């Protein structure tokens, strides 16, 4: 994990792009992209949900969607008190929300514990209110729980990471009860797939995703390379 952490920090420290310079309005796709088949809202209801914040939701969404057993990942906002938050308000720190991803998963294929492993293994949980080039509490690290059991899983994994001294610095991830998820504007959904030539995607999201794939190969869907 220390090797991953060092590599991840090295990658993101070389770029100057930030989430605050991301698209504020809908963009056209950089090139024609085939629309992936999506499950309906009714179909998604048969699966469990988990919620994580670890920086730019474009990056986090792409990471979780590459994991076997994950049926859908949705970008949005949570962790704050304001109703109906907008991207402009959240990204500029005008709310108490963070950029969050809602993960629909089949517990018969991937466990909540494994999703927690994915969460901690795909970002640096020791940087306070920052993830790579993105700074501010809207990019803080948060693991949400829907039950006491999930809380125990998260806290137990953090304890194991600390005792194993996986990181050189203390883990600052917040462990919060889940309350309300606000879905982000439609143009944010599947942004990495739809906009492969966006500078933030090529310089931040893709390197982060590729590093995750390298370290968690056994967790990937069969069609993910």
C-alpha cells in the first residue's frame, strides 16, 4: 500500500488541474462514445448501496464502475446539511457537502468490506480536505455507513491500516452515518467515459484509475483492462 501511496502522490503532484476548473456547464463528448446499457431505477433497487467520497467524483465513479459486482455508480453530493446542492455551490465550497459517489452493488459478487478496501486503496486518506490537486472540504475523504455493521467494518479496517502502519501519516477519513444523497447534474454522470480527451480526465482521472487497476487487478470486471 505504501508503494501505491507514493506512486499515487507522485502522479497527482505533477499536474496543476483541479476540480474547480472542471466543466461548469454541459459539454459535448470529446469523441463519439457508445452509450453503455444502463439499468433502470427499478432494476437498481434490488441491489445494496454504499456511499464514498474521495475527491473528484468523476474519478471515484470510474473506479467503482470498474469493480466486479458494482452495477452502477452515480455522482452526487452528500455529507452536508443544505438541500438541493448544485455543482457550482459544492465545487466552490459554498456548502458543507462533499462530492460523493453512490455505489449500487450485488453483495453476492462483492462485499461491503471489499468496497471499503477499494475506497481506501484508490485514494490517499491521509490528506485533510484535499485529494491530489483538488483542495477544500468538498473533496474530503468520507466513508458513509448505513448500519452499525457497516460502521464496524469501516472502523475496523481503519484500525487495521493504522496498526499495520500502511501510511506514514494518520488517516483523516471521516466515518459518517448516511442521510441523504443528492444526485449531481446529468452531465456529470459517466463523465470520464464520455469525455476521454478532457485535460482533467487525461491528467488526473485516468492515471488514478490506471494505478487502481494495477493494484487491484483481481477486483476488476472481466471487460476492464
